[in-house]
C-alpha cells in the first residue's frame, strides 16, 4: 500500500545497481521480519510502512538535491564531498552498541537492531545552521523505542551518540588538515531523546539510506539544526552528565548543545531569521524560519523555563 505519493526514482539515477539492490533488500528484510502488512505472495521489495502523523504535507526536496548537497566532514568539508566520496564506505556488517546506564546493554547487528520496529515514512523539514533548508522524506523508527528496549536506569539523564572511525574509508579522518576531532559525537537530554519526533533513520524516499546521508543509521531531529543529526552511528550510550558534542567542542560560542532552531537567536556568521530553500532555483527562494523549525507545538514543552538565548 502506498501511503504518500512521491515520484518513483529509478535506481540507476542514484547508485550503482548492486548498491540499489542491497538497499531494497535491507528494507525488505525489515518488512519480512515484521511479518505483518505483507500482501499475500509478498512484494518483498516494498514492505509496508506506516506514515508518521508528524509528517509535513510540504513537497519533499528532490532526491538529487538531498543526496548531493550535504555536510559530512568525514568525507571532506565541501557540500559536494559526501556524494563524491562516501560511496566507498562499507556499511555491512554494521554493529551498533547500546550501553551505559541501562539494564539491557547490547551490541546488535543493524538488521537485528531495527527488526522489532515498524518502519515509518517521516517527512520532516530540515534546517541547517548555515541557513538553508530542505524537506526530507526519511524512513525511520522512533529513537524512544530503542531507548525503552535498553531500559534506562534512573541515573541516566543524557544520551551520547558517536560515529564510526575508519580513516581507511573516511578520507576526512585521514586528512592533512584537522577539521573536527573524531569520532563525530552528539548528545541529547534523555527527555529530548524520548520525544516521538526524535528519529533514527535507515532510509530515504522509501529506499535504504544513501551513504552521503548517513548510512546505515543516522539521527534526525527536525526541530534542531542539522548538525545534531549525527550520521553513521555505531554507539548510543546513556550517561549522567551532559556529553560533549562535536561542533560545540570546535566553536562553543557558535554552536550550543541544544541547537534548537530559533529565528530570534542569530549565529555569529548567519542570521537565523530566514532560510534559503534548496531546490527552488539558482538564487534560491528565501522564507522565514519558524521557531523550533515549525515543531513548537510538539517540542516547546521540553524547554519551558530554559533561557533559549543562553542555552542556544
Ligand atoms: N558524522 C557526521 N554527521 C553529520 C555531519 C558530519 O560532518 N559528520 N554533518 C551534520 C550537518 S552540519 C548537517 S546539515 C547534516 C547534513 O546531512 P543531511 O542533509 O543528510 O542531513 O548532517 C549532520 N551530520
Ligand atoms: Mo549543518
């Protein structure tokens, strides 16, 4: 069953044939494992997914733009580097470790990690701190489900995430010019991480995630700036203290821990009042940026009593 209509993208446009096939296989495996929702006779390549009611009705940005204009410093600092260089990253087998202050720590193979959950189409606005935006049709699961399975202990107050370190396949980690310290790390307060909008994505446009978008597993937080959406996750750890985060480490006066989208608090180099809509022509249409990227009705309650100017 098709739950929303997006143009069907020929695989040849995005990736070599083999990668395309393995993408479909991953999503199919997830659907198979769920059992439910498969038409008799099983069109295995298209497992049924639920459409999240959080999804926006705005038209998604084209697959071409979503996959060719990225930040992913493990592969270089320019927007074209991820598409040019992330293709060589080996994403299978892939191990995800969930540990720290939990009663059920575990190390999973990716397939087992996502198997218990129904994949959802989650079409979210995406706002980068560099003042550009997209609308991205992710396929993912709520982060909260994964945290509940781990059974956090009472002392757990934050969640820390880390990206793979593999300089042999990530040229930015082996580079002459130090950009960030590796691994890329991110973090959330536990209540933010438990919010139903917080998503672990494994797919895009109904197919397995392209490498440049963070395959095989990445975080999506639509009310926060894009840099919180850590890619190629290998570790999720429940901790007591606020964990360090990559861009905050690099330039604390420019990038805060919270990084909630806020048109009233400018970044020192970019006004956050408006955003350039990617894919809207050469000069790019600008539109006003919304508080919490338009997700205020859902998330504002997480921050009542917090000074959003001081805790940016
Ligand atoms: N590991 C890792 N994750 C990362 C980054 C990075 O450099 N390394 N860049 C971030 C930034 S700044 C943005 S805007 C998004 C961009 O990718 P996307 O369009 O696929 O979300 O990825 C985020 N996740
Ligand atoms: Mo970003």
